[in-house]
């Protein structure tokens, strides 16, 4: 049975007989008071699942189903309601969610066990096949130009050469130093500027040590070695040095 037929039968059985939503039906037949989530009859011989003022699902007489959240597909409530609607009225194993794919969190549509990149207006036929053009998944990759510039800047400022020595002499006391000189300053900028070299040992110490509480006092312990400390600092410097682009992957 197509979603079109299922929605038509649902509307006939559970229609509101009075009130401002007369002629519509609750999408969840067990929660008639949830009148912002309804099944409605369109003016173009379609049946629709409406959330507030958005028709998140539109079912056509030929069995096609269009999904359109009007830009709200990143909202958890929209995802929940859309999946409820699929569960109530769709019989081909469709669901929506957010997944980390190619190092980037993005909306996906699950159809018969396969994942597709979701976009508003995506349409399936009665057999659960996507009939609108597929969209490639997005991918997040390191900006190689920016990271190369960072490496060059750290060499020029002297931080790269001074790191091992500063790591060796950094103590827990350096963690507690006032970092007023860092307010409003990005970490890569601080490490690339030898005029801020007085903050470097503090930055290293905060990646070298961690505070452990042992009532009634606390102690400091080394978290790792110099190599791991460098990696931690570099990861913090590069956290915004990424480019998001379309991949060549259309289905998983």
C-alpha cells in the first residue's frame, strides 16, 4: 500500500470533526491534542504530513513521496517528527538522521539500508527508489595551504625550534600564569608572533600537565610526552583550518 493510500485512509478514520483543524487529522492517532503535527488534504489531489506550517511529506497519487523540511532538517524535533511520519505511513524502510560521514556531520536519508545525502525536495517512488538527482556527500578536509603557512610561521617566529627546550623546562607553575596577553588572540597567532614568546611556556605547560584532585589538595601529573604535547597544540591550532566540499560519494 502506497503512502498516498495510507494517508487517505488515515484522514478518513481520524479526521477532526470540529475546531480550527476541522477536516485534518492528527498524524499520531493516539495524540489528537498534538494538532501541530497533522495529515491534511492538499488542493492538488495530494495528501500531506504537516508540521506547524511545513508540509514535511507530500504523497502523490502515482505513489511518489516528496520530503521537504523547508530548511529545518538539522533540527532534532523535525527529524523526530519526520521519522515518526515514516513509521506511521511509509512501508519501504525510510528514515532520516545526521551522520558523521567523510569527517563531516551531515543530514542523511536511509532508504532500504542505504544512506543518501539528504536535501529538501528529494523524492522517492512507490518502490522506495530516489527519483530526483542524487547529491554527493560533503567531506571535510584539512586546508593544506593554511597548514603549510602555519608551519612556516612557527619556524619563522622561533616557536618550532624552541618547543623542545620549553617543554623540558615547563613546570605546573607555568600553567597558573596570568594569560591576559592571550585575550582575543588566536592560538596560531600567539605562536607565530615572537613578541608573545612570554606566553609560549604557559601554552606548553597547559598541554603538558593535567590537574588531578586528591582530597583535600590536588596534584599535577604529566599527561604525555613531548611528541604528544606538540600534536595536541597543533590540533588546537588547526581546528578551524578545514575546507568543506562535495565528495564523489553518492551512496553508502
